[in-house]
C-alpha cells in the first residue's frame, strides 16, 4: 500500500498535477463549486437560500471573476431547459441570484452572454432557446441592453453566427 501511495505521489509530482489537489487553488474551488451548484439546482426548486449559502463558501474575490459568472449563468440557465424548451419561470426564480452577482457590471453581463452562447453551441442550437433566455434575462433586468449590443459587436466566436439569426 505504501508503495502505491508513493508511486501516486511521484506521478502527481512528475506531471506537475499538484494544483488539482490544492483545495485553495481557484480553479479547483470553481470546479468544485460548479459540481455542487449543478447538483443543487437539480433538487432546489424555488428556494435560493441554499444557492446563496453555497456561493458564500467561495472566497470573495472569486465571486467577482469572469469564470464564476460563466459557471453561475451556465448552470442556472441549463437547469431551466427542459426537453429543449426554456422554462421562463425557472430563470425568473433565479434572477435574484444572478442580479446579486452580476452587480449591473457590463463586463460581467457580457461574460454571462458569452456563457449562454457557449451553452447554445453545446446544446447544438435548439430552436428559440437562446432567444428565450436572452428575452427573459432582459425583461427581468438581469442583463442590460448595452451588454447585448456589446456582445453583438464583439468578435465572432463559435456559434455566434447562428445565435444572431
């Protein structure tokens, strides 16, 4: 047993994989958060308190990063897609969470839009899904009109041409 542990330690060290086991590493923390949030959104219907509690476990600067916003938006919106249709009510339920962390900051709102574009690509562009998410987030004042214009004018990225149709 000791030999196996030493072999594993040596392998980790030789391949510079220590960061994967460092619980204080931001990437590790965000990956763990993403998994927990995904599971939580599957079980937590209308109550946002468990989501806020989970987010508060993260270190403060992490909740202001582009990566955090992308994870938050992707998980919340993907949990609102049922059989290739968007449940506006599920998104509306989570707007309180999104509003708190997007903080009306255009750069974070733009990251949120990029994450939705990436989600649309991952789902292979189901009809109207991206448009419905965009409309709901705009109507609920989660994403400002200026962020949409900024996203539209930004450089092309995978799936953007399809998204703009």
